């Protein structure tokens, strides 16, 4: 029988099966947050189209965005921005400085700083509403 | 102690799809190499099990395979390096055609390797003695020159999985080895080959190659130096 090599599995299956080390986890998160931010751009532009329907339509929409649900979503959006930005800087250091030699330490900084910024933003955003909520209980 | 190996099998003359087969083998201690266990299977239980191995000491690079989900050399991986309490999964290198069992077709890998002209090019007349290179300049090449062409890096790279034209970490590492060689005169020819969307720029610094390299070469660092050189060339 003629020699017939078996073609490899598809890249999605290979990605799922292969061991994920810290570098590849960082890359996967970078891709996911990048896709999330791209999707958000479209939502953002769509939201702005209410401007074409006059000031009232726009103000009504802005009121909707001031609801707690949208604040939480905004906070989550901030987490995408923070990770994508910080890891983007890590990639620049890996590519243009000697970051490839200490990329895991850089990643630890990305995660650490990311969590601090995320919690910090949460405090800034929700300090007042939470304080008000407790005040109303008294 | 008893250890279970779960080996991916594929016989092109009989099977339409690869399948897994389990073998229970006897291992002396944690320092036993995966290669010895594979040889035990071949010699004692199933002579048809097919895999490459030559020097068996991490020099020839022929027994690259995926062990417990990660590319490694079977001869350089000890039992203590993997979780042997559960069946050890042994598969051929990923994203590359399978010839039989754990043997893969490396033709494409070598084609890409040859594309970067992996040999010294110097058209100047030879000097009376050797082409001199200082110790400092030679040291810049030592790490990249450790490559044994096992293919663990290129077949571990998600960029290679999704782009079959990507030249891959092994070829880029070899490009570095000659581009930064002070005795070589063909740096531009090689840089032209890697300065493409399927060349150095396809490296997304995922570091799978670095994790997989059995010779502990920081391939991503070498690719970053190539990228820098490419950018400097444009300026």
C-alpha cells in the first residue's frame, strides 16, 4: 500500500489538547480580551447612534447606562482594558527589550497590578452607592 | 512499580483514524526514562509499536513526542517529570502528519529549516588561518547552536498550528544563529526570508517553544533579537 501520512488534527483541537503554560494562558487571555474590546467598540458606536435621534433619545439612553447593572458591566469592561493594556506592554518589553528572559516575572506584575487596578476602580465606582445603601438601612 | 502508558497508535495500512492503546509496564524507580518504558513495550508486549530513537541521550533529537500533553524527548523525560500515578499519555508531535504510531513526517519542518540557509556563507577568500571570531562574538551564538532539530518547538507553537506556512521557531532560531555570526556575509538574504508575515512577525511570544525545548534554549528571546534587527534594518 502506498505511503499515506495522516494529516494533522485541526488547530482548535490541538490548542485544546496541548498543555497550557503561563505564556500560552497569557496569550489566550490577550486574544479573548482583544476580541471582547473589539466587540465593545461596535456596541459603543451603536449606542452613540441615538445622538442622531435628538438630545432626549440620547439622555434616555445615558440614564439606562447609569443603572447598577451597567456599572458592573463597565467595571468588567475595565478589566478587559487593564489586562489587554498591561499585557500589551509586557509583549513590547518581550519583543524590544530582553523581556523574553524574564517574561514570567513580567506576567506576575501584569496580574498583580491588574488586580490592584481592578479593585481600585471598583472602590472608586461603588464606594458611594454601597455607602448610600448602608445609610438607607440605618 | 507498575506504570500505565496510554499510547496513540496509527497504522496507515489498517487504521482510518488514530486510537489509544494502554500498556502496563514495570518501572524500576522514578528515574526511569519514558524511552525505556516505550522500549519495554516494544520488546516485551508489542513489537509493532513504532517510534524513532537513535542516541537515546538527548543529542540526536529523534524521539520528540507529546508526553502528557507537552512536547518532550522521550529519552530526556524521567518518570518523576510526569504524573505517573495516572496513565502517561504518549502521542506523536502535534500538528504534523503522522506516518505511523509516534513517527511523524518531518519533511515540511526541514523544508522551512533549509529556507533560512542554515550554513555559513562567506564569499571572501579564505584567510591563511581560520576565519577569526572573538570569544565574545562566539558566545552570542552558543545558546542558539545547541539546537538538535528535534522539532519539539515548532510543533508546540500555536502560530504553527494555525498557519501552515509559518516558518516556525526552529528555522527562526537557525536564522539567528547565522545572522548574528560575525563570519557570515549573507545576513540580508536570511533576513529577507524571515521578514514576512509568515516569518518572525508571526511569533506572538506565546513561549510554548521555550517550554518545549529539551535543550532549554530561550527561542523567543532569539526571535525577539531577529525582530529588532529587522526593525533596525528598516530604519
